C-alpha cells in the first residue's frame, strides 16, 4: 500500500541520534579564574595538597586534580602556578 523509502526511515533515526548526542554532552561550568599545575596546600586537618582550583566571584568553587578541574570548568583566565596557599 505505502512504499517507504530509505530516506523516510533514516531521518527519524538521525534525529534521535543527534538528540541523544546533544544530551550526553556535559556542559562545563564557568569560572573566572582557573589555577592549574600548582602545588596548592589546603587548610584541612590533614593539610592535603591539590593541583588545581577554580575561582568564581572571588570564591574558590572547586579544588582537585588538573584533569578534573580543566575538564569541568570553562576557563575565563588561567594561571599556571608553582605554589598557592589556600
């Protein structure tokens, strides 16, 4: 009765794949400043160290490894530092 062409079949699948790809993208948070490749001394009870931190509106919003911070935050301005006290 109705003849379906390959184009009619592939179009909805293409839209579904594109939509799922867009949903799976992780949007990065904004940061005014990202300091990375540093030795950051924290003021916790163990005096642990970190490699990078993100700052927004003058406040530290995240601290962690270089990979974690650089992947999660959109860089406004970056500083590659050697020692930062926090």
